[in-house]
C-alpha cells in the first residue's frame, strides 16, 4: 500500500500556547519541532515536550505540546507513550490512549494537543525539554449506518461527552 498524506501538523497560536503553559519556563513556540517519524517504516509521529516536567511517583503531569493536527474526515490521530518510557519507567497516558478527532483542530482551544502522563511507580520520572515523549499514529475509522444528525464540535478536550 502506498503512503498517502491525510493530515498536517501546525502549531497553535502564541496566545493559546501561553494560556496552556501558564508561568512555566518553556521552549519558544516557534522552536517546537513539528511531530515527525524517525524512519520511513515508522508509523508513529514523535511529539517533543516543550517544557521540562516531572511526573511524580503515583501522580500525573500535563504536557501542552503546542501542536495541532488537521486531518481529512474519516481519520483519527491516536496518541501513545513512546515505547521506551513505558518499558523503562511504566509511564502511560492517563486516558490509556489519546484520541484526537478529525474536527478537534477547529475547537475553541485551536485543537491544542495536550498529553497527560501517569506514573504508577514509586519513583518520580522527569521528561526533559526537547525530549520525545509520545507518538501519534493516524488511523482510518468507519461509521455505523445508524448515525443520525451529529452535533458540530464547539469545545476542546473532552467536550463531546454528554
């Protein structure tokens, strides 16, 4: 099967980035690398942390990536921790798998992809600024015949829940 381009990564606005980061010392938005694959055979696009963050033992930490993904309808971006973080430190995403819907890029928060990591072990883990910490994989999805009238997205993360 030939690779096809169905999406593109861009950065959120300076205002959105500053709002999500608050007072934390962070990488300038313009210096955050867009997610990319490491090899021609890699499925996952590596995301880089724009801030140093320590995930406390038994706790969690949120990493606003500064990135958004615009994709064709019928596709979803699934987020997973990088394998090395899972193997070495048992770090995982708080929601197990991040689901970035194709219409999320146009949410009120500009589709800002934020990743919450959970550390189930008894020792804190630090993710360095500029370190690759999660990966996203684009996958197609189908719909059921029973789909009726569906609402337009208005909010950001978790906004489609009833």
